[in-house]
C-alpha cells in the first residue's frame, strides 16, 4: 500500500472520505463482516487468484483487445479513439469479471445458494452462468419493466438455470434496478446463509470494494495495451456509469496517474452525480436523486436499463468530491445516435449503456485534438437492445 | 466493589439513569405486577395524518404501554410488503418529520404515560439534521428512537446517540438471530431503555415467529444485560403474543398485523375504534 494513493480502497469502516460504509440492518451485519474477512483472505491466497485469472482468460476470454476505432476517429475528427472491448467477453459485458470473482469466492466460502440483482440483465446472466459452471443455484431479482425490456437476457439466465423473480416498488406500479436492489437485500435478510453477489460498485461495504477489485482487470489491461501500442498513457478515459462498476474498473489503475483525465457519463435523467444530493439508502452513503425529505428516491429514466439508477457507488461520490473524475451526462438521443454511429462506422453493435460513454466521448474527442489519446470503455454488446432499437427506428430500418 | 462499578459503567446504566424515565417506569411497574409490555406499531400519516393520530390515541387508551410511530421510508430495508405499502401511501400524501412530530406531540398531550418511540431509517433523520431532529423529538415528548440502518460502524451512530442523550431520548438497539455472542456483548454495552430482539431471519410481516427460537434468543441476550427485552417480528395473533410472553422477555411487539388490519378496514368510519378493539385482544392475553 502506498501512502496517499487513491488506490488504497476504503477505511476499516468502509468509508471513502465521507461516503460508503455499511448502513445495514443488524440482521445483515454479521454477513457483511464475514464477507469482508473472506474477501481479504481470498485476495491474499495465490491459489485463489490463479484460479480467478485462469477463468478470466479461459472462460471470459480476457484479455480483450484495445481496439483502435479508426473509422470513428476519422469521422469525429479529433483525438485518437480506442475502444476497450469488454463487449467481446463471454456473456457480452464487463459484468462477467465481477460475477466470476464473487462466485469463486462464494464457492471458497462454502456457500450453497446465490442471490443477485440486475438492471439490464447483464449481471444476471453473468452470475447465472458462473453459478452454472460452479454448480450453485442462482436466484435473480429483476424489475418488472426491465424484464420486459431485456427479455433475451432473462431467457439466457433461465437457460443457465437461474430463477428470475420479478420486482416492483411498494405500490406495484413500477419495477427497475432500484427495486431489484431493495428486493435482493430483503431476500438476503430472509436467507442470510445465501451468498449475495452484488452487480455494481454499490451497496454496503465491502461490496463496492469487492466489485472494484474484480473489475480493475479492465484498467490493468488498458494500461498494458496502450503502453504497448502508443508507448504512453492515454490522455483521457471515458466510461458510462450506473452503479459504477465498469467505470471504476476502467479507471482504478489510473487514479494516481494525474495526467490521465477521467470521465464518467450518466444518463441525463438519472444523473445522480450531477444533480443528486448526499443521502443514505440501500446500505451506503453517496449522491442520490432523492426527495427533499430523504424518504424516497426520485423516478429516473434512461434508454439504458443498466445505468438507470438513482445513485452511484460511494467511491465515485468521493472521486467527484475531490474532483479526480469528471462526472457528466448525455441525453438518450445523443446516446442512441452514438449507438447507430458505432454500428455504421465500426460494424460493432454496442450496448445502450456504453453508447452514453461514446455519446460524450465524441464531443470530448473533438475538443481534444488529433495528437491526443482517448479510451472509451465499451462495457457491453447490444444484442439485448435490438428489440428496443427496432421499436425506436420502426420504418427507418428499411 | 470496584469491579461492580466498572461493569455498571460499562453497561452505562450507571450514568444513564435519566434516559427516558418514562420507559423505565413502564417496565418497572409491569415487573412488579409480573406483567409484560405490549408495544404497538403504526405508520405515521397512514391512512392520513389525522386518522393516524386518532389510531395512536385509541391504541394508548386500549392499554398499550409503548407505541412505535413509524417514519415512512420507501426503500425500507427491513420491512415487508404490508408496511412498505403503507409507507409509500403516506409519503405520497406528503408526510414529513415536522408532521410526525406534531402527531407525537398530540399523542403525548393525550397520554402522559405512554412510551413513545419513533422508528425508521437513517436518511430521513440525516436529511432533516441530527441535532434538529433530537430537539424537535424532545419537544414532542418522544422517549426513544429505533433506527434500522444504524449499526455502530457508521459515523452517524455516535452523532445520533450523543444528540439524543443531551435531551434524554434513548437509542434502542436491535439484536437478531444472526447476531453472534461478541456482537451481543458490544451492542448491549451501548444499549439504553430496552433491547429489541428481532425474532426471525427476515423482514416484517412475512414469516411467523418460532416461539422456541425467539425465546432462546432472549435468553442469549439476558446473559449480557439487565435491560428489559422486547420481542418482535412475526407475531401474528394474540396466541403468538401469549406464547412469546411466557418467555423471559419483558414485552411483545405487534407491528405488521396492526398495519394490515388498518389496510383491511380502511373504509370503515370507525377505523380508529376498530383498531383499538383489535389491539385489545392482544392486551388481554398479556394480562
Ligand atoms: C452493458 C452494461 N454496461 C453498464 C452497466 C452499468 O453498470 P455499471 O455502472 O456498474 O458499470 C450495465 C448494467 O447492467 C450493463 O449491462
């Protein structure tokens, strides 16, 4: 551990500055402490890490390319754009890195059942798949609206043997990622012997730390690959942010490299880090889109289910506060235009989530100048989104 | 002797004599008569502000000893669908802490002897301001606070405890079936007024209490504290309450069942009176 490094993780109570910690009911506290101890033990066990790295390579298919998006670069006419290609992972998104890590940990802890929440379903299929090959039963909690929007992911998860439970808010009117998060915490309270595999850098300590640890493979690869290709660090890295796992994974390795500018892009109508206030819900303290009295979240909306979230992980709240990362947002339309542009220029069907990173990245690249290097984190592929794309484009697809 | 004083100081009972005298008196009187406390629960602002106040008043007239007034939160982590729905309906009608303090204050005027305990989640208090919360709660005649997501690990626990201590309000601690001996020891050291023993692994209003397990847990806690212990979660009818009351506990909490009864009779013109008669069936079995 280097003194004053931003890479040291939270303090012993799970705080990143004033954010994070574990604001959990007593029923979950012993579980969270057990998990923290098991995590610290595992990451000091060479055999365990070898196993994780083995499956990252052989099962997920890492390292994936740092791809020079030449056509997009030409079209935009600014900085040289690289894509970090987590869309090429087995299971189609970055979520597999974390699910793999946590399921190996669950197995090491001797757990017999796994619970998870999901937004777009990417974390659900990743967890379901990891549970399938590690022979653990998996129960996924998913908002009703997301089940409708992401039906292919639901089907995949079921093929992997997972059980999917539909979640709604208290009134039964809506069901999105936030409702899945509340539901899975309740389910875990009712079944504390189960392992809860948290899908993003949110929730009570130690989840933000575990997820950051598992996802940091993305940034480590970026660093190695860009040094090999360009002989220097990038000038900027940009990723989308819902809970914040793909972003923290892409940037963690660079937090102490002050010359590398870092960007997190939220959807316009769930931009917690731009428009939120400090609050405490679902076990952690962070910026939140919440009512004036703090008794509820505000309704959020996004083209991309996976980043349609009222808050963001506590490490991001801290990185915002100390101004290490620039958090910003783009509209659904900008993201959808970027999604189409990447299809047409690069022949790559990206997911709606990273389309937000590309949407902002295009503007950024133009400002940056041609001698600069910009890495965009393409955290998922878009197969899951084609039905929605069709609904939006309708006749224009002809 | 020095050892005795040391343990007393450790248990804080020694220097917290003033904390919520009212609740102390309640348990002392009951103990003398060999009776157990009935602790009722309702959601502030549900079905509306006025009716929720009337319900509280009628409950206190029906022989309830302590009332838990819930401060609604939409993502209530420890609550099942019954309380969550009531919470959200109340939030939609515009409940807030100032209104809740008004309800508490009127309830206090109505009944000077009832133990009044606010219950809820940290964010409402955090956003309102911890010092201001303590002050207003004191003015409203509140005796205690139960905060579900406030373990000793988080910074606000000490802030809230200190702010409440200044005004003589107790912070109530919860112990659950997953809490191991070490944690029980630590939690009871910090505890004030009474301990809330959560009977089951789960959320409110879903599972039914297993009397044996609940009672074993009470004995586990008794090893570490002389504070009264109340037993809550999963008590669905007077029979459950009666069975639980046979244990070493000092009181029994009825929560979701009351809220469910309110939901089922929501259109009744005499709703508060009906709730009162319903809760009397619990009071009777504890006598
Ligand atoms: C493809 C994809 N990208 C991004 C996310 C957002 O999550 P995070 O902010 O944790 O990276 C999701 C979540 O489901 C996703 O499916």
